[in-house]
């Protein structure tokens, strides 16, 4: 019988030392590489005549705006995933409720309405923070329940009413400001959402890598018990992650409501799954404690491009969902496998 | 031993395994016969665990040849290894936490009735295996609710459930009390009589002499020698392990003991310990001795703010500690090295540097910015001082050998310069040389005017290091001994409640 295969791994020491950092850069750069591949694929499909209007300024602006919305939500969600709590499934209803409350209160003026909307979003986050962080409820089950509760509140208070900014207030300026959340463009190019996304990305990156909180989150996400035994207040750390996710979702809710010009329960539908997919393909592992916000934004780009191309091809929403689901499973599977072969998967 | 049987139950021929940057096992020959207990010894990082993981099917890229009962086999996955009768008890416990004892034990081969799990058969099988290892617990308890030493026995039961013909135990006694060690030895004895080939890894040489027939010594990934245990002395084994002779005796450093630093009055946590009084002084190493279950770790957890006391007071340098949460205590220089390095001590997925710095995160700050470069020299000094290997701070913790993980754990707590350091089994799983290094570090800490509370089951360690030893039994301090009174026998008797005159 054959002996075990000989596979000497001749990696010089120095390279091994740097492999950690290098592989991190490759991982992050890799997701943007994939985004570029999607653009190339779109261009090829267009030149073959399969799709039209892909390589147009208008379409790219569309893509970037969609990516911005998803990127903002995903950047917040990344904190929850990074903390080792998979996902915040209350994101869609947080988005919807923030939008509804803001529109409802527009007659008090733009700023108070927006602040109230964000506050409601944060309130949902605070409940998640306490229940999951402190009472250690299962994050998936709890945030799912939370989203049903929120939906119940929306249905109860607003029945199935959709509420429109121009019905809530006569003040043209307020309406214009609200519409402008999505539509305002600097130099006619960079929209407010894109700007917000860039801000969130930089802030998120800074928090994760250059603050005490970030270091504590990394420890908590990698090994919660060890974090507690190192003097870290894990409950607080996890709670803040849920607050960040809720805040990001609330901002996303303002944008999507401004986009659709209507406050309605269905705003934000599907964003929980899209956001987690962006998060994991962006390199944040479900096991927690690993990944970067810059990678997550790259993940949002890939999802955005993919959605755009699929829509241009004419693939239906359900099929799109299925494809995204398949990709999610694939990425999670590959991730788990590569970690295991490195002998590092203890999750 | 059954050496008249011509073929070895296990024969590894020139096997090797390298990791990027290290050759963990280098052309090792190793054979074990049925009915033999074969000890495998060597320093931390010598390659013992790696050699055995190879056998357990953890690697698909090892080199060399493995024969089981004379037949060449490829052990590239855990299931292949299991199929060939290899059972492995890992150095680091591998029990899944929230599920029950029974499900853990019978995990690989759940009895079924149709498509359903046969609950009754499951419980019966678990009970049977638990009785072999002498565990009397409710099989439906979740693992997270039992103690570490019970979990270790569950692990043994679990492996026995796969009816192995080759059984590997990687430091099985490091979390066990003396009684449990005796029980384990009885189990090993009966398994040997039943003709199993047993590999036994330990840093504790008395155990090797007590239980093993032959011993193989490894050093730097190579085999140094294989001998009959009876033909060797302890010194000879140590000499082979480290390639030089090691001073193993403790030379007590003279310390000046100062005022009371940590005073505890009438402290209780119902159900765990009751009415505990304790005074630990500046410059003192205060030993705490007791059987497992005596409440030592529970006490330690309250002393550092991980759990709240139900009654009593604690004072540091005369000031009452009235805050809650470990951060409060840590900020005042009170630190705790846990006995459970894998799940409470280290984050195995993070780098060595992140682990060492994890106890001082809030201090690594420049303005708003966290900057771990501020801790770089601390890490370098500790790596050097404790001779941690590998020395590269960015290597993932899981890639360190058990003993080196333990050194990193100590480094983590030394990093903050604690004023009161509570050590819970600080030398678990470290080799003889590393033990000396750790002991010197502890003495140095105390010598510099800090306080050390040393909880240990390692009696020579207590006798050698402690200035005073408190004996804990069933949640109470029952006796105090000065170091002149301390001997291994007197401690053991006192811990068991058989007072010597
Ligand atoms: N997954 C891994 N990746 C890289 N290096 C590793 C890995 N596992 C072990 N090593 C290295 O291989 C060497 C041998 O380690 P091993 O765990 O076999 O030692 P050991 O003899 O069991 O030591 P101990 O007594 O401390 O448990 C060490 O230098 C260790 O750092
Ligand atoms: Mg080992």
C-alpha cells in the first residue's frame, strides 16, 4: 500500500511571519478584485448583447447608490457578526419603522423628525443589546422575534397605511430636505448616501482597529468567556455592537424611505439577508472576531453589482434570492473549510 | 507487556509533519505493542501532541508510514483513524458545550430506532461507559454544568465508547485530583489487561514510573530513545529530554514580607465557600491547598470580582473594595490566572500578542486611539523572560504547544504588573524546565513587593514556593501551615482531613 503522500511545505520562516498580514490584505483586496470581475463580466455581457445599458454613467450611479444603502446597513451589521452573534434580523423592520416615524413627524420639522426616527431605531437596538448582551438570548431567535414585534407595532399603529411626506406636512422645504436625503448630490456626482457610506466605512474601520472598544470586541467575538476573564465587560461590548447595527439600519431606513418617498412597513425587506451576505463575503466570519469593515463594503459592492446585472438580464426576484442564498452558503462553507484545514477552527 | 506477539499494534516509520516554519515531527520511529502502556515524554513543543494527532487522523500531509497490526494504513481523516481503532483523548478538551453528557459520550454512534435517536438506549450506553470511569452523574446534565475534571472523565468515557484498540491519552491527568488520577490509573490498568495498546503523554514523571512499561523520549521533533521504564532513573529521563541536567530542586529565595495587602473577612458565597478569612501580605506567596471541589477556584473568582460575594468584606491596602466586575479589581492591580486556559484563559484564534495584551487593553491608548504598538516591548520582554516559543508575536495561539500556551497565559497576567496575582494551577501542562522558569517569575513578582496567592494541586510546588499555606476543605479554611511545617505528606493529610499531630 502507498505511504502517505509526501508534501513538504517549504515556506521560509520570514514569509510565514508576514503571511498573517499579507493574507489579510489579499483577502480584502480580493473582494474588490471580484467586484472588478463583475464589472468586466457585465461589460462582456453587454458587448454580447445579453444586457443593455450596463456600461452607462446612469447605471453606475444607480449601482453606487444601491451599494451605499446596503453598505451602510452592512457596515453596522458587521459589528454584530464580528461580536460572534451572527446577525441582527430586526434590521428590516428597524429600517421601516425609522422611516415611518420620521415621515409621520415631518410636520414638526425636518431635524426633529429625523432625530426621532433615529432614536426609535436606536431604541430597538437598545432592547436587542440588553436581551442578547445581558440575558444572552439567542441572537437569531431574539432579533427575529424583535422584528415581528416591531412589525406588529407598525401594523397596529399605522394599520396598512402608507404615509407620504407631502401629506404629513405642507412645508415645501421640509419635503425637499427629506427627498434630498437620497437625492442630494455633491458636484452632481457623489450622493449623500455615498458620502455617508464612506464616512461609516472610515469610522467603522477606525473603531474596529484603533479603539479600545474595537480591541475588546475582537476579544469578545473570538472568545467571550476569555474576554470576561480578562476584565472585559462583554455584555456592554456586545450591546454596543447591536446599537451600532441598529443605528446603521436606522440611517439606511431614512435613505430607503427618502428613495421611495413613502413610509411603509415593507421598506427594508430583505436587507437583513443582503447585509449578512455582504458581511460574510466581505470576510467577516460567522464565528466572530475576524474581518474588516473595508472588506464588508467590498462585499456590498459585489452584491450591488450582482443584483444589477441579474436585474438587467431579467432574472426574477425569487431566483435572485436563491442565487444570493447559494452564494452565502458557498462562502460560509469555504470559510469554515479553509479555517479547519489551517487547524484553526474551534468554533 | 506482551512482547512475544511479533507484530506491534502500532508502528510509525520515519513519520514527519511540518508546519509552515517548523518541523514539528522529524522522521520519528515509534512502536507500541498490545497490552503495553507506552509513555511519551519530552519538553514543551517537542512534538508529542503532533505525533499523536497524526495517528488520530488530524493531518492529511504527514510523511512516512503508519502500520496498524502490521498493515500499512493511511490516517488522513479522524474517521479513518477511528475505523482503524485509534482512540484519542486530546490535551485540550474537545467536548461540545451545551449538549448533555450522554450525547457527548455517545456522539459518534447515536443508537437509533428507525430515524429517531433511541433515547433509552442512549442513556443506558452512556451510563455503562460512565460507570467504567466511575462517574456518577446524571447523563442528561449539559457539559457546561460539570467541573473540568468530570469533563475529563467524560472524555475518557467517550473515547472508550468507540472500542479502540490503540488508546492515546495526551496529558489526561493535568486537570484531575489525586483520587481521580488513581481511578484513571486503575482504568488504564484494566484496559492494558484487556490488550489495548496505550500511549500516555505526561510531564509528570512519577506518573510515568507508576503506570508505564516503556517510555519514548522526544526532543525537538525527534525521537531520542525508547527504553523500558524499569531500566531508567528519573534523572536519566530528564537528561534525555532536555539534553542537559536540570536543577529541579527549589532554592527558596529570601523574601521580606511586609504589611497586609489583601484582607478578606468573613467572605461567603453560599454553596461554595463560607466565612473565609484571609490576609495576604506584601511580598508574600500565599499557598492555597485543597482537593478539587474544595472551593478554591470559586473563592478566587470572588476575590477578583468575577462573582459577587453573598457576605463579607474585602480590602486592598486597607481600602474596602466595593466595586463590582472584574474591571474594577483589575484596575486596582488584582489579577487572576484561570485554571482553564482553553476556554477562560486564552483566545485561541487570536495571535499571541493579542492574547498577552488582552489584560491591559484599556491602557494601550494614546488619546482616543488604541495602539497596540505601545505594548510591543512588554510582549518582547515577556516572550524572552518566559522563553515562549515560537517567539513571533503574530502567530495564532492555537498553533502553540500546550506548555507554551500556559506560558503565554502567565505572560498575559504579568503584562499588567499586578499587585495581587492569584494563580490557579499555573504550571498545568508545562515541562520541567518551563516550570522552573514560571516559578522564578512568580518569585520575582513577589520579591518585587507584590502579593501572590498560589492555588495548586501540585504539592511540591506549594512546598517549594509558598511562604504560608492555607488548607481548604469543603469551602472552609481548616488550617494554616508555615513553610517550615509544610511537607507533601502534611499537606496531603490536612487536605484530606486526616490531621497529623
Ligand atoms: N497547527 C500548528 N501550526 C503551526 N505550528 C504548530 C501547530 N501545532 C503545533 N505546532 C508547533 O509544533 C511544535 C510541536 O508542538 P506539539 O503541540 O506537538 O508539542 P508537545 O510536545 O505536545 O508540547 P506540550 O508538552 O507543550 O504539549 C511546536 O513548536 C508548536 O509550536
Ligand atoms: Mg502537547
